[in-house]
């Protein structure tokens, strides 16, 4: 039996106003964290469960791309925000 995936401490995201550019950056950061977790979980499942996780990953990527396009956030800006949100 495989061991469960290691858990990480939560990111400390700043409090922001809904509908703002900062809120969009937080959404992108949360999607990135969720995708990391899905990748870890995917290593421990088989068959149909992997396909379902892949479907969820596609939906999360669409959310991130749509958010990024709506607020004209560059890839570099999103990466920098995500780096700054990582726990030390």
C-alpha cells in the first residue's frame, strides 16, 4: 500500500477585494496550487480516477487562462505572484 501524499503548509495569500486584479492573481495562484496537488494525487491512483483528475486539471487551466485574459495578466506577473505566495 502506498503512503498518502505529503501535505504542504498553506500559502499565505493577502486579503484582497473581490473582482480586483489582486483577486485574479490569487485565483491563478490557487489554481497553480491545486494543479500541484492533483499531480501528486495522480501518482497514487489508477485507471478512471486518473482520467477524472485530468478532466479537473483541464477545467482548472481554463479558469486560470480566462482569469489571466480578463485582467490582462502576463505570464511573468503571474509567476512572480505565485513565487511570492509560497511558504518560506
